[in-house]
């Protein structure tokens, strides 16, 4: 299973690049959708199994690949925490897996960072992302009244580094999303966008390819989050 996922992950950017270059975007989108569903279902199944051994009252990080690749156990040693990030996920996907990614864990704190893939993979607007995020927050508040909810800003992108990876995302839309989601009632909004941007794009010092962060970037993120963590 892990071999198949690794192979698909290698093929995905190749197919996407060819689609972008030769105008066959529908084919690359279809491939990505297939890949995501395969990975999404596998991750959710794994979470269900892992949750059987989880202890309630921990700290949960939930989101897409940016969360999935965040080595929280190394950056935040000594904390009781769980990473529930899924590469390629969107606010729509998160709404479908709240039971597995949050409810079963009964967290004391939850940190949410998601939305960038909505701009690339869904025919959506910042307002629609905001509406789905409100549903996520409402669900958590209704099911876990004592859980503290933190929403981390969507991070900037840098199309100058790799336009194929950044795709349809723009910092203008990302700023619109952040300006909307920070107004949701009952959350603490953590603005990391401003810490990662330089000259209106994601600082190359912190980026892998214009979308995802390297470890220098995650260090900036971890330092911004540390003050909010509770043991």
C-alpha cells in the first residue's frame, strides 16, 4: 500500500505539469482527484485505527499536506498531540472527516490550517471557503464545548518559484480568505501569513517550491504557535 502511494505521489506532479504545459488540464485534474481519493480514504482508515489507542484531552492539528508534513512531535516535545493532516485535503474533505479527525480524539485544543487547496482544486470563492469553515467551527463548538479552537491563517504562495505547483492560487485570494475566517466567532486566529511573506510572495527562504514549507518555514510556524500550547 505504501509503495503504491509513493509511486502515485511521484507521478502526480509529472501528469499535472504535462497538463498545464499542453493544455490538458482536465486530464491532470482527473488524475489528481483519483490520487486524492485514494490517499484520503487510506488516511481516514488509518486514523480510525490509530484513534483506538489515543487518549482524550490532547492537542490536535488538522489540515492538508502543510499540516501532514508538520513534524509537530519534534517541534513540540513533551506535549500530548496528534497530527490529522491529509495531503490534498480541502474544507469539503475536512467536513466529511470531522468524526475521525477530531470527535473521536476529544481534544482540549484543536489547531486548523486548511483552505489553500480549495482555491486550486474546487470551483470556489473565498466566501464559500469561509462558509465551510464556519460549519467546521460550529461542529466543534457543538460537540466539544470545552475545546479551544485555533484557526491558523492560510499561508502565502510564491508563483515565481513553481507556477505549476502554485496553480490557480493567488495571495490576493488567500488574503481574502484570511480576512474572512479571522472573523469567525469562538476562535483564536493565528496570523502566520505575515511572518512568511516577503515582497508580496512566500519568502523563498521558507519554501520548498512556492507552496509547501521547508524546515526553516516550519520553525517560524512552530515559534508562532508555541505560546498557544497548553499541557
